[in-house]
């Protein structure tokens, strides 16, 4: 943990127009959630075979999930079973000392865990988030507890102007940008392709892959030699998912975008990689699936349980740190809880 004193940034960017736009987007997400919930209530319950959970880490992780549901976009503070993100056994060693990072969707889940470990490794962190201000404030408190600076930037990554503003705010706060973590996502299951409206398809595509491309485009002019972009993919982008048709399509696109952009910018000394998580306990799934399915979440893996965010975050540190991954670009690193992920 760094010991030097740092200034605190106590305000987040939130104009009346931006706030109105994010409220409208949240309302659209919740309308989609209500529509899908009506279909779920009409569908028969399905049985799955339980398997024994596996523990292989520094501390024992929760093995059974609570049957919770959250309103979109999902607030971490509302979960009864809080995701683990502090990684108490992880000791920082200055791998990102003096660097500055943007983490989209950094208010909760994997993004929060990544922000905390980035700070533990010496980086200042800008948190980009949609609307979950209380979650974002909690993330900032943990980043600052690691001795680093943190700014909160509220807005919609589907909008070019916002992406450019987020990068500008980061540069103003920290004077540099070294790492972009694209992590913000929208997910909602559906039984059939016919259930996906044009609006729903557009929302998923523009958030999950469009937002990644816009943030990368805004960040690239300010990234120098040794900088990196890390995209959060998914096991659904490797093997598909029958009930996550649009989401799986975007995750496959993220993997392809990662490889293509890596080739495009390697001559500038900028690395581009992706992490492909398996099931991870974050607000994303309780804000997607019915309560009974949430209770079974992750049991299908070889580990028989979902990962906690703190089990994913070190992979992002590894890919971000030049001292670890200076000769690695264009890979999709699977952290799926399964054997033979690729």
C-alpha cells in the first residue's frame, strides 16, 4: 500500500442532461427486465444436477448462492451475499506504480475488484459508471484506502461525446493515461431469438462492443509506448450460450476486436488483450436471471461454484503490468473455472 498522501476528488461528473440520459437508459433496461420476467414466470422450472464445489485459492469462497434478484442495472450494495473484491492475500509490489487507468463499469463486480488491485499496485484509477453512485463511492473509498487517487465519471459508454469526456477528465485529474479496462456491459437472457426486439439488440450491441470501441478510440491518442487496453470478454464468447444470444455475440466480437486492434497498434508499443471470465458473482446475473437460476449459478463449472471478483482481478493486473506481460498482445485469457476453456 502506498504511503504518500494524495489529494481527494470528492465530486463526480453529472450534468442535468447527462443525468436525464442515464435515467432514461436505466428505465429502458428495467422495462426489458420486466418483459423477460413475464416470460420466465410462464416457463416451467428446470432441474440441474448439483456437484461438489471446489476450493483452490488463498481463502475459502462462498459455495452456494442466494436466490436474489436485482432491478437493472444492479447495485452491489443491494446484494445480501456481497461479492468479494478486497483480495486480502494479494500483496502489491508496485507493478503499476505511477500509472493511471480507466475502468468502465468500475463501480461494482469485476470492475471494482480490478480498480482495487490496480490501486494496490500503484495506479490512480478513474471509475466510469452508469448510475450506481453509491456503489461507485464505495469503490472510490477502497481505491483511496490503498493510497491512490480516484475520480468518478458517470455516463453512457454508448455515446461518443461521453467517452471523450471520460478520457479528458482522467487526463485532467492524473495528467496521463496508461491503461484502459473496458468492462461495462448489459446482459439479459432470452429463451428464443424471436424474443429479442430491435431495441434490445441495439442496447446490447452498442453497450458491449460499441462502447468498447468508442472508449478505445477516445483513449488511443493519449496512450504511449508501454500502455495497454484490456477488454473483458466471456466464456460465452468462446463457447456461446443458448439463452444469451445477443450477449454471446458481443463477447465473441470483443475477442475478435481484441485480436484485430492488437495487430493495429502493436507498432505504437500498445498492447491489447482480453480476459474471458466464466461465471462470476456480481450484480450482473442477479439483475438478469430468475431467483431460482441465480441460486444454481456457476454449479455447472468444474469448480461447481462461481468465481468471486477477487479471483479474476489478478489476471487484469498481469495483462496491464509491463513487467509481467510486455511480450503479450492479442490474447484472450480464459479464467472460466473449467478445463479446456479454448
